[in-house]
C-alpha cells in the first residue's frame, strides 16, 4: 500500500507541476518576479537558481508552490498598518489588476490545456481498454451478496440477462457506455431499449443518487461469464489448478451461469469448493480451499475474461476534437459535483483528500501496467487528465487563497479603481487559510479512515 501511495504522489505532483508552471509562465510574461518555484512542500532538499528564481524540490511530495515577489512589502504594510502597499518593481502587488488576474487564472488554464493535450495524444496514438458486455445482472437477484433493494432497475422491469441496447437513443455497445450515462444521470428519467431473449423492449428508468460516490446508480452489475482469463500466482485458484481458458460450469453441484453464481455458492462458507470445469482439453473437476476474511469475504484469485475494446488512431484534428470534448465533459461533471455536495451525499466517502487521491492514482497505475506498457500509460494519464481538470476547477472557486478567490478580490479592486487596504486582504487570506485548514483535517481524517478500511 505504501508503494501505491508513493506512486500516486508522483502522479499527483505532475498535475500540480502543470498548475504551478501556469503561474510561473504567466508571472514572467507579466513582468512579475518569481522568487521560488517548488515541487513539494516543507524543507528544501535540492535547489538551483535560474535568473531571479530559485527552483527546488521539497521534502513533502504533496503539491508545490510558486512564490512571487511582494511578500516582504505586504508584511511591512501590515505591520505599519499602511493604507496601501509600497510600489516595488516586479512585485505581484505592483502589477496592474488585469496582469494579476491573468497570472492567477493561468494555473487552472494550464490544467485544462494539459488535459486536452494528454487526451489528444491518447486518441491520436490509439488505445485499448477492458470492459464487460452490455448484458446486466440485477443486484436484487443476489441478496446474499449485495445489500440492495428498491432499485430503479427492479422498478423499471429490467431482468437479469437483459442486454441494454440503447439509452435515450444513444447506442450502448458495452458496460462502459452504460456507466458513462448512468453515473451522470441521477434523478433523470431515461428511456432504455433492452434485448430480452432476442425480443426488444422499451423501458423507463430513473437512476438514483449513490450518496457514497455522488454518482447515479440503478442497481445492476455487469454479466461476467465465468471464463478464466488468468489466476493470481499463489492464490487458491492457482494452487487448485485452475488454468487460463477454463470455464466454470458448477460449484459444489450448484450451476454457474456467471461469476456471481460462484460467490453465491460460497455464502455458506464451505470448507472446500468442487469446481466443474469445461476446457478445450475436456471436462474435469478440481478442488479449491477458499480463505475467508473476518467479514466473510474471500478472493479466490480468479481474473475473469473481459471484453477488449480497440480504438483506432485518429488524425490530429479529430484527436484534438475528441480530447477537447472529453475535457469539456469532465469539467461539466466536476461542476455538477459541487451541486451534489448539497444533495445529500456522504461527504466523508464522496470527497477525497490528497492521500486518497494519491492512493487511487497509484492503484490505477499498478493495475493498468499489468495489462502492458501502452495500456498502463494510457490509463494513468487519462486518470491524471481527470484530476487535472478537477484541480483546475477547484482553484477557480471563489475561496480565499485559491486562485478563484484571488481573482475575485482583484476584480473588486479593478471595479473600484483603487487598491483595497492590505489589512482587508490580510483578513480575507486568514479566513481562507482557516477554511482550507478545516477542509484539510476533514479530508485527511476521511482518507486515513479509508486506508484503514483497505
């Protein structure tokens, strides 16, 4: 887990580096001196000077900062209770309001540009990803596994084994298509067309808000055939002799139609599992010894066969268009997430701090690279592009200390036609610092609880 988090910090630092580079680039363009540009926080481990700027790497690999000239003059104005900050060439406070606004805005802008560039490169290079078919299972059909009832899927008339063909006239080719629409449609009535035993039916369904994730849900799981793609070395499946290509047809004489049937056969926690296997070399039976955790869960070490989707390379213009659309959709979903914070979501579970985000980045990296180098880089940078957009948007919120708060404060100065008193700016920043400190402690507590649960 520690390695996963460290890898995640590295990925998160890439996004922060992009953000701070935006401020650095804009500041120099506007004639504002940058005194320190740091990757990481705290004590400096290594530094080097280029011109008037000290570039350094700091001990804590979380975030970074771009320190601009003007702090000394600002502190002096506060001590002396001055009505204004003394002009100083190259100071952020001596720059015009427009130049300051552009400098503050450049950080979030670079995050958006980073996402467009990364996604455009991915689309131009072509990629593949693993998902499942558009065939679904009702969670309510497996009550021993899922604590799930009164689901929209049940109320709509969906049945286990249905293939979802389209949603609101959008073709559904795989489970990822289904997720993309359902996750962002909480509270919205959808028209779905399903294939049931080669007959098409049109149903109406309204996803509900999952208060733990902030996403829409309808109460289904992908139908995964019990065909073995691979087994984890040293696992129960490996020791028992399960092989790639094996199809599990029964467990302890209980028929298996999909992967959830295997877990159903294990709900009574049997000491042994007798698996009836069908393979190219013939039928056979093997015995597995499951290891149960305290809460009754177990992992046999079986990785089931997935549906591999190949996306062909696009020309550069089409790739940029796709990258821009995907970035816009991510930004729009991020904006919507602010509304969801006031819609009853469980903030402790739905909101992540830097530790949990780093864990997710590291976990995505660790798992995706198992599928190959290209798949690994594609997956991790697609994930980083999402975080980059979220970071850019968060910094545009009108919260003191954030770029959006500074833009708001400077805009007021621009409208007034004269600077605000340093003491007002100081109180504004102090309130922002206090607010961020509260958010930091809340998210850190949530993140630590999350890691202990893992």
